[in-house]
């Protein structure tokens, strides 16, 4: 496994793109270790969002995504209090 300090968003975007290119399909969670899936979902949220961030999947309607993200963020902040 690579050094912990290089496990950035960009690193995982690159990994997603490389798996897509190698497998000739959208990457699945099963293509990655449990640790990598956890990190990817931590950076990007649900799996489809990671694929969208990597440019591998067409994004859903942007306004709806932003509304959902705002709701989740507000809920996280509420839970922290």
C-alpha cells in the first residue's frame, strides 16, 4: 500500500480512471480494497459521486446534487453538536 501521506483525492481519482481504462468498464467497489473504498467514499461520498468526480459517469442534475449535499452537511453539523 502506498505511503499514507500520498492518499489524496487526486490519487484516488487517478486510481478510478486507471481501473476504468484497464477493465474497460466503470470501476466497482470490488476492484478496490476495503480501505481504499472507505477512503474514496470519505472523499467523494456515495460511489456514483466518486465515478462522477473522476469524469467516468455523467453527473445527475447539478442543482439536485447540491441540495442533497447541503442537507447532508447540515445533518452532519447537527449531529456534531
